[in-house]
């Protein structure tokens, strides 16, 4: 009997084009889902007859409630080698193999810088105005040279954003829970305390992994310390920031603006108040969404499935 495989959340309908799924055509039957499930119950109803599920990051969560309601599930795949929405303990207890994939480069760093430049130079805003035939020049941009870029998290992504900031002539400071002065020196940036970073930065960019420790890391008090001319950029994960406090600060114009790629609820509801603010630049969680990354993700998912079918699973998680 053919094994059923679901490819989830393929919003751009590119999964079957970016990897050699034909190599598995005699072994599995593939169904592509190109829209998000409205709820966990909807996911369960749609996936109850599938043995293999290919998930894209945290777009569809597989907590204990979902995993326990999918008796046929045997192989669960995620793009990347980490997925905070998977309950790995429950998967292990259920005998479900969980595998991941590699990734390409650091596309999120470029997106973070792009959000900063849109906030300060209004490139997309003016492009839309010109194409709409509106009057010439209405914005007054800000030069980032000489400004202070505060980086929260100085891992691979944080270091790349810091390097780009320095190349643009910015002064770069950094902080995270376990960051040391020595690590900052090695990266060529200045160490700051959390309070110093929020109080002195002109642009703050977040680059930490979502965990129990980082949830709510950027608090109401932190946002209150920001300059009225400062911008906050979040391309990490929505729950790292107190979203209600950020929304209030933006609505009251207590800070200059924000560039957001991630949200506490995704997809972001169409009636969400963030969508109505003119001091916010929003993107629909595009940090990892590049052709190069997707090609790597789907190619290695095909490899993972082939290896599992042979009884030698690879890139296992948990």
C-alpha cells in the first residue's frame, strides 16, 4: 500500500518544483497543502490519514494534542534543525521519527537590514507613491551613518547584522542574557547592559532564539526606555517581545516605529491593529523565505524520506 505524505504550508506552491520528488513517486503519494490550517482541530482532520508530514518551520504546530490525534503518523519532518512548535517528547513516546534539514546562508540578516532601511529611508513607501502617480517627494529620510545599532543576541545572525551595521557607519552595541564583553570584543562591537542598549540605541534588532527564557525578553519596561526617535526590529519570533506594550508605544508614538517580520499570532489577522499603523513596516515572516533556502529544505526532506524508508533515518531530532 502506498504511503501518504503531506507537504504543509506551501504558500508559494513551489515545493514540488524545488526538489526531485519524482524519485519517491513509486513509494509515496504526495498531497500539498498551500494554505494554513485555521486550528489544530482542522490540522488533525486533514492529516489523520497521513504517515509522513513535511512541515515548514513553525507554521503548523505539532504539540501533544495534535500528535496524539494522528495515529497513522510515523515520520514528521521540519525545515531546519530546530522547531519550537514540535513536542519531541510526545513524538518519541509515540514512536514518531522526527527529522530536520540544513539551511542556506543567513537571509534573515538581510531582511533585518532591509526593514531598517525602509523605516529610515521609506524606499517601498515612495516606490508605491510614484507608481500611484502621486506628487514628487514627501518623505524626509534619516541617514543611519553615525547612529547606534543595538543588537540583542550576538550569534551567527546577530554578528552578521552587526557587521552590516558597521559597514554602514553605525556604532554597534550588543547585549543578551549570557553575552560577555570578550565575545563582543571578538565581534568588534561594544558591550552594553540591557538597560543601556534600550536607552541609547537608535535602532534595536532582535536575534535570539525563542525559548522559555527569551519569551517576553523585550518587556514593557524595556520599550519604555527607548528614545522617541528609536526603531525596534523583530525578525526573530513574535513572543520575544511584549506585543501589547509595543503596540501601545507605537499607537502613542512613544517610539518612532517598528519593523516586524514575526508575530505572536501567525498569520497575522487581517484586522490586527498593527496593520493600520503608518509607523510600522510589516512583512509576513519572510526571514527564511528564499529560493535558495527552500531548495535546500525540500531537497533534504526528500533525502530524509528516502533514508527513513530504507530504515536508516538521518538528521533526526530529539
